[in-house]
C-alpha cells in the first residue's frame, strides 16, 4: 500500500517563519544584507541550522542558540521578510502543499523596533500575495504569534495589528515561546475575545514540553479552536476527553518533537497517537520547522510516519482531511487573493 497519491494535496497548519526558510534562501539573504554568519561555507552553515535524528537539541537550546539569533535575524527587515515569505509559500506549493498557514511574530522581524511594524507586516503580506498570484491553486494565510515572554501591552499591539490586517490575509493569533513568570492565559481572555469579534481564529502552543496544567488553563481561559503540539495530553485522560468534547484540533508536529527531545523516541510518539485515537482526539500533522529538520517537509513527515508504523494509510488520510476542515483560511472566495 502506497501513500504517494495522498501527498500532492496537503495542508500545513503549523509552521514558523524563521524555520520555514530553506537554508539556501537564508544564505542568499545573509549575503545580500552582508551579515556575518557563524559558518563561512554554505554546507557548514546548512548543517549548523538543520537538526537531524542524530543531531538533536532541546527546544530551549535551539531557540536560544540558533532560532532567535540566526533565523529570526535573517528574516528581519522588509526585503528579507518579503523574500522569506514568498520563497516559503512558493516552495511549499511545489512540494505538494495546497493550503499553508504560516505563523510569525512581526515584532521578532522588525530589527528590534528599527523597522516600522506596518512595513514589516506589509512585507510579509506582499510575499504571500506574490506567491498566491503565481500559484492560483494555493490557499494561504498568516497567523500572528503573541509571545508569552512579552507583556500584555506588547501583545495587545500584535493583536491590534492582526485585526488591522485581517482583511489582507492575517487569519488568526497564536501564543508562542516559554511562559514567563506570571504569565496567565486568563489575563488574555478579553484580548482574545476582541480578536475573535474581528473574525480572527485562535490557537496556542501548549503541552509541548511542559505538563498539562498549562493546557487546562489555556482551554479554560481562552478556548482555542486548535492547539499547537498538545502531545502531553496523551498522559491525561480527562484532558483528552475534554479536548475531544470541545472539538479542539491538535497541530501535532512529530519530527519537531523528536529532534527537540520533547518526545523521547518513536515508541513514545506511537503511544501518543494511539492514545489520541483511543479517546477521539482530532489531530493534524504539521512540520513546525519544515526547513530546519532533515527530512522535515510535510510529505516526508507523512512518509516517515507511515514507514515507521506510527500511522496507517487511513489515519494519514483522516489527518489530512482534518487539517483542511480545521483551517483558519477562509473558504468561499472567488480568488485565493485577499481582495
Ligand atoms: Zn511551533
């Protein structure tokens, strides 16, 4: 039984700007902008930013040493952002993805305030529009990530920008990064409500590396439609029942969890999927970091899951279908552009 026919019409719901840029594009940007890089040779650079099953790093190590200082930096500023987003969507479509939700925090791509935020956001949207025009069968949208290390005031600015650009293709908000001391979802209930009133959808990174208390608080305070990762729920029966009851869809990113050691091995990943099946938890398969994990493209992830016996063909079909149903990208439009 072959899954290849399923892999030409895929939906990606969880991928970040910095780690969706192919290493050769990062290299082009770095050289065009004249940035110094930790490696002088392209292949050495590519091996440095890409994690593999043999070269793993914890999420914190990767974020602190590579993601924020290199990937975020190279995808900052208007020219870099437009190119990064354009290349990401275009490459994804050529790789079998027909629906792509890309997420990023515009405040992490504006050179620490040197670049006007509206210019940074419009650069992202221009990049998306260019690829949508070039590939009329591609549907896409951008999710703005709030940062749990930011204060409420900073995150409020991000939500206000998301509202401002909702008619141009900003489709939702997300909560990312580690919890700062004192971060509580309940403090965001009013802001999330405001976002929803303006047609934005809501997801949140939770249950990736920490216990399920954070997931409970997240669900009860902001009622997200989807959850990024959520794999720790597999160890909390009541939580799985609650997620299933509320029809919350999990954005599972298996290879990302394996290379960052959030899941210790393939057997644990298998256990997580079987628990979700058992308790009727809906899940989708995503990349998180399609270009910074070896073999991390979405079609390759499905092949990995299939070949290692983590999911069978029917389960793969269902996960793909669930992703198309759970998308934040609006459906009934005459064109794929936000006009
Ligand atoms: Zn993520």
